[in-house]
C-alpha cells in the first residue's frame, strides 16, 4: 500500500508529483531579479499557504521575485519543489549568508542536476531534496 505524505496542514501532495525528483518540464535557466533573501522570505510565506505542499511546484515571477503555486505568463517554473527550495536556500544562508544579498540563477546542467549560482561569486549543486552536495566559492 502506497503511503501519501501530507504537510502539517493536512493537504495531500499535488496529483502526479513525486517528491523525490527534480521538477520535470522546469525552465532550464531562470535568473531571479531580486536578492536571494527576498526570494527566501517569499518561499517561507508560500510554505504557509493553505494549498501548498512540500512537493508543490514553485513558479517565480521574473520581475518581482514573488513565488506562486500556479503558473502565469510572467513566471518561470523552478527546477526544485517547494520544500527542497526552502532547504537549499536555508543551507546557503547558513554556509554563506553574504550571498543572500545577490540574485541567484537556477539552471539544470546537461546531466540533469540542478545548480543555484550567484554569478562570479559562488555556485551550489543541489540534490532533489534540496541538500547541496557541490559547492564552489570564488575567493576573490
């Protein structure tokens, strides 16, 4: 019998969304126009949305940095689900808090792995759960 995970709000995962994978069909390259601390704050607020689930897809408004559960014409679909996105931003905040003042870029490489980069400063490769397993920081 398959178990269905739920968040503390009791919402089941959205139909057909496997929590253990990256998001299929996500935009391959997304440049966020706001600092990572603004994105992180928006992601935390979205986690509290009554219809959100850890496996929810996250759509980023390209100009404002707001995040949504539904796709609009001015949004890009991020390659990480809601909970993994929060986990990865939290990990970056703990390891390199100074990067949160910069705008991140999300992209998927040719091997299908997701990266969160801060151009000319640092880059992180994250697993489908959001945990960074690769890190490169420019010392200059």
